[in-house]
C-alpha cells in the first residue's frame, strides 16, 4: 500500500508522550511479532526507545512494524497517524527464554492400515476460491484465482486484488475509496500452491504411506485420507488429504488447534467482487 510519508525515528531516551491506545507485548529473546497500530493510515511515524532491546523493520510500506526481541529489557514504540494526529503505543517487555522446554502434548496414534491408494499432487491451477481457517485464533485466509486475476484476504484487514497480465494492483479501503489502485507489479503471485494445500506434498516422504495411513475421515463432506506422521524431531502431524488431487484440507500439529479448509470451490469461474465493480471514485462496494 503506498504511503505518502513513512518516517522511522529512533529515540534512545525513555521519555514517552501519553497516547490514545496502548498495547502490551510480553516476549522472550528470539521472539518475533508484527504490530499494526492503525487499521488505516496514510501518513505514519514511529518513535522507538530501547533500540538495543529489540530490532525492527517496516513491513508493507510501513503500515506494520516487525519487532524482534534481542535481549532482556524494556522498550516502547509510539506510532503516530499524521492523518488525524492519533497515537498508539506498544509497550514491550523482553525476558529470558524458558529454562526448560515445554513438552508438547501428543495424540495417541491409531492403528495404521495398508494404504492401497496412489498419491499424486495436482493442486488447482485456476478457477478456485479457497478459505483456510486457523482455529486457534479464528483467523481466515482466502485465496482466489480466475484467469489472470488473483485476490487475497487475510481476515484481518488486508484485502488485495491484482492482475498477472497487466501488473495492475489494488487494495481495499472500506472507509474511503473502496478499491484503490496501488503500484503496478507490487504484489506476490499466488504461485503453484500454498499451505496447507501443499503441506503433505512438501513435508512427508511418500515411499511407504502405509506406516502413516490410519483410515478415511470426512473434511468438508469429502472422504479424505487420514495420515498420522511421527517426525524424527518428536513432532506429530496429522494430515487429511483429498484423494482427488493430493491437497491437504486439514493439518494438525501435536494437539494444537488445526488449520482447516472451510471453503473449497475449485470451479469458481466468475468474480463477484473487485475493482471492475467500482462505479466511481468513492464507491466502497467490495
């Protein structure tokens, strides 16, 4: 997203001005977070104290900032939206890593079965609308492709649309101009596939799938192959795979909340949203 102005100032003093909103982050050395102080702002400034405690860099034209905990201590970041002089504060506390690693809970492995199927990975190349839910935080990622048009929504305010042939690129601003043109070619194409659809294809050795196969189970009313894989590092990952194309529709690490496909339209031929539906400069129709 183009920014009219992005300024990054490093302040080595601990003095801070009171701001309208404050967010607290508790981190351990080595942790990385990404902070987006405002849902929408064109002119951003950052004042940062405690530069030795953290390292940081702007992300996505400065609308976010990536923060890495470098050493024990405290740090603060004041973000200013110069559009309306509002401020937001991130208060960061960095502690030592835990002395003892937390032992992950693992599910019991069901009895394996002889796998008589033939696995091959043929992910959708066009005409798809796929939504993936991270059940831990209830955040959804959506990927759309129809011909040269691609779109992506992260479920947290990022909504983009681009054309692979012309390089035209847009982002969505619901509070102002709806679909707004961005810099040509400033996007990353969706490519051949994405996680978790390609997870089983990329992560598991296919030499003897009978050692992992534990039966059939439905995901999205599709009878999926269910694989239970013990990795050498002690991690257990379960995969629910669509036999028709080898795509992973559900992936779960140990007993953590899984990522699961909730919308799986592989015959999506007509777009019902995007810049072509915009009727005027201030039309906010999605």
